[in-house]
C-alpha cells in the first residue's frame, strides 16, 4: 500500500521541476535585494535568512538541473510532454542562477577557499537553440565572475595582491665594481615611494580639507595598503608613519568615516563581485550579459509557441526571462551607485552627477552603527523563575543546554546606537596613545596595556587602591570584576557633595576612614603593605609616581559631564560582557580562564540573590551595595572558587569613595584600555568577517589603532629597504 496517493505523486512529478525553478528565481531575487543588508543591520535573524537563502540557492538550482537531466532520459509523458526545447532553455537559466548575484559571492571567508568549481556545459540543439545559447553565455559569464571573485578573495590570492612587484635591486656585480673604484663606501638609496604611497602622502598633506570623493579615494588607498593585515602580512614603518600623520591631523568624525569606507571596501572585496565587475573588462561583460538576456527575450517572444505544450510552461519561461532582466537591471543600478564607481570615473563633478549619484553613494549606510549590550546581573536574574528552571531541566535532559543558553542570550541581549561622545572619546584617547608612542617599541607596549596605563594616569592614591583589580587577576577576570563594579556605580547615583547621603537613602559616596589604601574596610587584605603597591621605575620613570595625571581631569567640562562619562563606561562595560558571552570567537586569544570565572561568579551571584530573595535589577544592586566587605574573599574562601562577585563589591566601594570626576575619568580610561587590548589581540581574519555581520565597534577600534600606528604587524626592517652595500676590506 502506497503512503502517498497516486494522483499526488503524478501532480508532484509534473510540478517538482517547476517549483524548483520558481524557488530558485525567488532566492536569487531575495539575495539581490537583501544580501547587502547584513553589513547595515546587526540582526541574527537577518543573517539566518541570508545564510539559508545563500545555501539553498546553489542547492535548489543543482537539484533542478538534475531533474532536467533525469527527464531527458525518462519515458514519462508527464516529464517530457514534448517540452525538450523548454527544458534546455530552463537549464541555461539555472546556470545563470548558479552564477549568483553581484551582491554576494560568499557568506563567510571560508567560502572563498572553495573557488575551484567544475563548470558544466549544457546546450541542446533544438528550436530554441539561439535563446538557449544566449542565456547559456550569460550563465557562463555570471558563473565565471563568481568563481574569479571567490578566487580573488581566497586568503592566498588576497595576500598576493598586497605584495609589490618583485624587485631584485641593483645588479650586484655592477654595483660591486663601482664600489671597488670608490675610495670610500657610499649607500645606494632605496626605491622612491610607489604611486599609491605618493598619492596617500599628497592627500594626507591636505586631509583636513578633504571631503566627498577625495575622502573616499583616500580610504580606498588606505584599504589597499592595510588589507595585508587580514592575511598576516607586516606593514612597513613608512606605511605606519604616513597613516599616523594623517590620523593625527583629522577629527573623530573624519576618522570614523574613513574607517567606515575602508571596511565597506573590505566587505565588498571579500564577499561580492565588486572587484571583478568594476573594471573595463567587467563593464564589457555586464553589457554582453544584459544584451544577451534582452536578445533571448525578444527571440522567445517572436517564436511560435504551439509546440511548447501547456500555457503554464510558457508562462514560467516568461517569468524566468522577466526575472533575469529585472535582476540584471537591479545589478546595474547597484553597480552605478557603488563606491567603486566614483573611483572608476574620476574627474570634475557636475551638478547632475553630484546631485543624483555622488551624494547618494556617500550617504549610504555601511554598518549597523550599534553596539550590543549584555549585563551579568540580567543574565543571572534571567535564569531564575519557575518557567526558566523547568526549561533548564528539559534542556539538560535533551542535552540541549548550550542551545537554550544561546537562545536566552539572544533574547535578553540588546543594542544601542554608537553615540558621538563615545566616538570622540575613543578617537581622542587613541590619539593620545599614538602621541605617546613615538616608535614601534612604544607602540607594542601600548597595545599590551590592559589597564596599567589608565591607572597610572589617575592620582597616586587611586593607583594604590585600584592596582589589585588588574595586578592580581587575569584579563578575563578583570573584565568581569570591573563589569560588575561599573554597573554597581552606574546604577547608584552620585552624591552632591562629599560625605552627603543620597536623596534615595543610598549609602554615602564618601567614607572618611576609607581614603587610605591600608584600611581594611575598603576590601584590602589585612596584611596589605602600601609599599608593595608602589609603582616601579619601569612603570614610570619619574620616581614611580603616576606622572600623567592632569588636574583638569578632575573637573567636569561642558562637553563631557558626569552623565556622559557614566554612559560611556556602562556602554563599554556591557559591550565587553556581550563579546565574552556571545562572541567568544573574537575573544578567543584573551579568554584565559573566562569560562571558569564566569561560571563560578554566576553561581555565587545566584546563591546571593536566592538567599536574599532578590527578584529584580534594583534589588540586586541595592543589596550588593550594602555588602560588608572587610576582608578580601580569597582570604576567607580560599582560591578554589574563581568567583569575583564580592571582589566587585569591594572595587565598587573603592570607586565610589573617589571624587566623582576622577572616578568616571579613571573608569572610562580603564574600559577603553580593556577594549583596545581585546581589539589588538583578536585575530585579523576574525575582524575581517565582522563587516558582513553588521559591523563591530571592536573592529573599528582595531583598524583605527593601526592607523594611529598602534599595532603588532609593523616591521622596522622596511626602514632598511634600500640596498646598503659596504666595501669589504
């Protein structure tokens, strides 16, 4: 007995191929219209749908071609029905679909490594041989473009495009003969700057006045110079100094716009056909493609269709033709309104082009401009409650705990726009770091700082009191410690004056007996010796004192008041927690014992909340503020547990006992240094994947650091690039 009725089987045999073709056309339209949205919006659901469409598009086209091939050898009337000509015509469209749209050639960097693919040819001799041949030509062009784009974006080839032409240098024998004649040894100067380097230098000299297309041109030149970072190539010291000089001259808006352009070029070079299409040969191929599709459509419209069977087959063929024309026209429109167009067509701007093309291109959104947020207290409170506990038990029984955790994290994480004060703060702090790092050695030291430099810029008393929070912990532990402490001081309002109680009855912002680093009430160990906290000469050359402290830091300014600083600290704190929990791939080089610390801290936080029957966010922070922490937890509990829950309460109390201006200035500097350490430690190829996922602020900071000369992939040897020969006696 058949499970599926015979009439259903017959209906499916007739419509299986037709459905596959329609689904293939729909997927192509979806990818053309929406695949570029993944760099503008940071949404897990959007990425899921694009990823699904990307995988299904190739699969469904291959299945449809298989059905056509099967039907050619089948005796089933339902399959053949005298439509061999249309089947061959449809097959050529499926090859066109396999070529994919211009807007996406790969979903991830790994896809670029599979550029070696077999192109199969299918051209049947029939009544529609001419339109079939024309569409087959278009399909071959599209498929070849996609294959070549994947090849260009593969790591081996992408790295090769960065290298300059082979340079054997001056002929050794001739040069040696000249030196043997000379009385004293001289030096043969190195090669002059390349054309791109010369152009970057020229644009850099007038960078303050650059805008529009010129700024885009500079971004493209910088992209060509710095794209070698993705494949691990080292940049020359000349490249470092040129880029550093440019970024030291500009403001934060110009800097973020340059990097936005660069990451957009990176995305298009790695995941689209932009590099292939935007060339003279690419334009010719695009003209041939559109002309061929139009020619095939006109031919099919004029040819007699009585022998082609049912009207549904004819309607489906017209749908394919119209769909191909529309998608090709959309691709051409996208090609015209692309950044690469402004680079390909230099010259003076006329009013029409400035109004309708240039302005629209430059105003396009290129990344999500959002920073994701997650808070540990939210995380711990989310897992409480009867329903959550039942779901946890079910997930544990089904061995799906990791899936439930991921869904919970996605549900409770949020995002906020990257505001201008945060951008300005990041830029100015990196600029200060760049000014302090005059050479590569100092730049490497700046990249390795994970809070030390920020504390050294605070007052001496603050340095003594807070040094333990980074000196006694690994990086991941310090992140969690400062995250909890920052959220605690951000939640509880500042007092209006020293020693004055808060309006809502919160503890005083200042405890007179708590100013000394020796006081046990602020959480310092009972055997603490202040001399152990003295900065060493290696930390600061001037008598061990933090010499970078500026009294102006203690005064609120009109442009950066306490509320702005509080918001920046909160944003960076929750962002780093989000990265550690939901983006562990980016944080993998600095994870350390993160999972153990996070697990133990969460367990202690949940026990604390259950013990005091805390159900909401406000109650959690108020109870944590009231914790009596006279002795460090490690002295009481030992070192078996890696929880930093009560250490965070101690740190929060110490921060609140500082003056409000210094507290927020120190906190924001600490968080920026935490972020820059993570940015420089994250692998470059991981950063390169982020523009295709809506962009990450961490990636912007990473690239900005390199432009400021703060990175680990610079080589001093390039300073000796010129051939230096010394006569041997």
